[in-house]
C-alpha cells in the first residue's frame, strides 16, 4: 500500500498524480469500529476489518493537512459546469471529499459536493459520513440520507452509526429493526454503539442474536465490558473467543491496568503475537497511571527504539510521566523528538508539552510554546491557565482567561477549575466567588466536586471557615473526602479545633482508612499543645493499621535525582549537607530568622524541635543543591506533601543569603523564592511571617532553565547504562533505577 503526504504547498497536478496512483475507488465508507479509549477523539475511525484492496471500502488519501486551495483548484479545473462530466471527474471529486472528511473539514467537502453535476452513491455516503463523525449533526444527516437516490447497505450503516454516535439508542434500534438487509457490519455497528454507551445488556442480546460473528464482534464485547468495569466478564469472553484480534488483546491490557493488575497486563503484553501502536500506548499509560512512571518511560524509549512511531497519545503519557517525576531535562529531550517529527505541528502534542513544562517548573518555556501554537483548542488554553495558576500567577491566569473568551473560545468546566485555582493561590477571594457564580449563570456549567473543593480552599485559607462549611452543606451532591480534607487543612491554619474535629469526623465517615484525617487533626491538636490528643490519635492509627504517607523531597543534580526524607540518615553526603545547614542556620538567625516550633509535631524540648525542623526533607535537598550546583544556577526542589510553614519561612532567608532563585513544588503549587520573598506572597496565614525589609523585592520573576549536565554519575553505586543506536541517532534518553535514585542519561 502506498501512502502519500499532501501539504499546503503542493500544486493541483501533484495532487492529481497522487489520486491517479490510488488503485481502488470504494462504494461507501465503513464506520463500524471499535474505538480505543486512549485514541485521539479527533482522529478518524479506522474500520476494524480494513483492507486497502477491499472493493467494499473507500481508499482514502492518508493526509490530514491538505490545503484548501489544492482541492478547490482541482474542482475548478475538472468539474466546472461547462465541462463534460465523466467518470474520472466523479472519482477524483469523491476522493477530494473523502480527504476533506478525514481532515474534519466538512464545510470544504460540502462545497465540492454542491458543485458536482454528477453524484454517485459513494459521494452521498462520503458526505453522510462527515455528518456522522461529530455529534450534533443528526438532523442534517437524516435529511441527507433521505435525499440519497439509491441508498445501499453502507448508507444504512453510516446512518445507523450516526444515531449511535449521538447516543440516540432508541432511534438506532428502531432504524436497525426496519433494515431489510443487514450485513455483519450492521450488527457490529449496533453492538459497538450500545457497548460504547454503557448498555452492555442490550449489546449482549444483539451479540447472541448475531448470525455470523467476526473478530470485530468479539472485540466490541470485550472492550465494552472493560469500559464498564466488568473485568471478570471481559476475561471470560476473551478466553472463549475463537478469534482474538489485537483490539481484544489491547482491551484486556487496558482493563488489567485499570484495575491495577500490572503483572497480568505485562504477561499479556509479552504473549501478544502482534502489537500495534495502541497496544504500546495502553501499557505506557497504564504504567504512568499506576505510579510507575519510570517503567512507562522505559517502555516508551523501547517502543521508539523498535521503530514504532509515537502519536499524540503516546507523547501525552510519556510527558505525564516526566511531570510525575519532575524530570524537566527528560521532558526537554522528548520535546526534541517531537520537534524532529511531523507531530511538531500537532496541537495535542504541543498541549502535552505545555502541561509538562508547567508541572516541571519551566513556565517560561511553556509560555513561549503556547504563543507559538497557531491554532489553540480549549485544552491548550486550559493547560496554560492551569500553569499560571500552579505558579501563583493569578492575574496572568485571569488575563489569559479573558483573552480566551475574547477570541471566541468557549470555556469548559476544566477552565473554571483552573480559574478558581488561580484565584485561590493568589488570594483573590472575591474574584473567585464572582467567577464561580459566572460559571453557573453565564455559561450554564454545573458546578462539580472539583469546583467546590477549590471554593472551600479559597474561603478556608482566607479565614471564612463558616462560609466554607455553609457552602459544603448547600452542595447538590454528597461531599467527597477531598472536600473535608481541604476544610481540615484550613482549620489547621486558623487553629479552629471545633471545625477541625467536625471535618475529621466527616472525612473518616467517608474513608475510615484516611491517613490525612488522622494526621491533619493531630497537627491541629499539636498546634494548640494538646499532646494527649495527639498521642491518642497516633494510637488509633496504629490500632486501625493506618499508615501516614511519608514526606520526601527530591532534586535533580547532573541528571541524577536525589531523594531526601525528613531526618534522612542514608545519603552518602549527609555530613556535608548537615554542615551546610548549620552554616545557613547561623546566618539566618543573624538576619532575624526564628524557627517556627509549631511545625515540630513532637512533644520534645525546643532544642530538639529546632533540630527536627532543620532536617526537613526540603531543607536537606536545598542544601545539597547549594553544594552541588554552580553558583547562580536556580535550585528546583519537588515535594510530595505540602511545604511546611517553617521551611517556607527559612527558604526565603536562604534565597536572600545565597542569592539564589529557589523553586519548590509541593502538592498544591509552585513557590518561587528570590531575594527573601516568595511569589505566593505569604498568602497562607500559616506561612505568614514579617518579610525582610533589607531585601529588595522583585514583583515578578521566573526561574531560568539550567544548562544540561554532561557528566553522568551515580552516587549510589555503579549501574549499567542502557544504550542503543537509537539513542545516538536521535539524541534521546535512557535511564536506570535503584532503590533511592534514578538516573537520566543524555545520549
């Protein structure tokens, strides 16, 4: 099969040459497909039993970036009203229409269609397929179907698929029952449609009634059971299936990953006779979603190494893995791979890169990339607004939100989550309340749990605890655990013991094994020196086998990620780190720093509390960075829990004393420290201390990216380096793992 790429600069003659080389003109478009859950929803569906040489399929020009002037020129030259219509004109015009439909340009396809003096059933089916691809065109599709002079079985199947794509299951069933002739595709379309709409009972009835089942039929049922969460039925059906297509194998891998059965997914992946890109994507995404980003990135490298070209879905998972590991340099290497491939013009790939840069602290790179994207969709805008919100740039986020609306882009519910988050992190309480009302009143978007969580955090951090509780009580649905966890955190900030006990009880009623409820309530008791209650909570945790999530911080130095826990005693350079911290402590105290013992949550003496605070993970990581990174290089530290108030206070002093930009990402946002100030503005009252008058504050600043380290070291012992010709050719990456560090290797 020959594949051709049609670009905007190619002229009409080149395009006609491509058309002449395409061997078969089909009689209709087939739309019965099994949709992969990880596939790009904007990408055209590929028939499960597609064959380029089948006389029952339309052979499409494989390009999605055809220029409008190319097809228009072709039509004006070949199909003007004055020209005598012939078979070549009709076939060529049909292919132009098909190419436009594949590119999602129904408007241009209709222009060609309306100008054709002679139309075949293929022509009508092509336009009908264009209407059926996107929801909301069901009325127009039915009107077009009724105009077809001689509809064939493919016309009926396309119309059937249109009803199912629009979730009009009753009309689809009635239409199906009235069809005088049904082929295998008709049955598969119905089974797939009902399965994709979660109606597995109806799908199963159709499956049992179907006279002749093929691999598409079995795959549709298996995929449907996986999607609805019935893994047991999917497994049973897969075992008895006489034909196991790659779609069925991939669906099972997706199901195993979805339920955390990683070992079974790996076993099935190894046993698969044939793998396609969707299979690789399912494994990579599964690893990342199950907190095994290292394995996902390793498999991504292997996939590209064996010659499988990634698509936007692959890149999205790989870049999410980089974000989870806070591996900025690794993400930049994937960006290089994207830049050298056709995906450099793909909006989905660019959006994934923006999200990665924002989550890894590269806000400047994210902004630059955002401005370079010629055509932005709502997901792209959401990624950049969220990025500003994460970095505490609330005013920039709101400005971008207004710019988005001015350009005619309609925000969705995720947009408003980002906007509320921006207001929250910037302390813009009234603006946050206003945008919450705007979302419901002007856009008709129903508030979801995420919106309420943002509002509770916004009100709670501002000290409006009663208002936050009233908002929870007015919610139209049952609050989830995150709502009460957020309220509990706000109670800890403001030392409101009564509301803290209410929030903790509500949280434990929803999730009796929630470590956060125990820990946060214990922190509130510790803040008011109720040590007997702290001890009681710890005993209760032990009795109920509730384990606190250990806090740790990590920093990337010369392509090696070093992890530190509070009171760490295993790092090989711990002696020099402690020495550096003692040196910093003396300088900080001379500058006016005093340890906030409220954050030493142990009933011990003050001197020991100071020692415990000094050895917090983020301080250890920063001290290590000061020792290892060149002077003037920004220090980037990442933390799996929220930064404590004393560490926040101390890092402001350290940034001024060492004249370093220090970036700390915790679970809620980025904190950019420079010259004794943080971009969060000490909004959180628990972090509020008097700022340092001797330091000049810069109102806005952004961390600069560092140059790539060239020397590879591993302080935890020698390990083998993964190499391959692919690394040399593409300047890509590899990495190795051990128990306390993972190494990034630049080829």
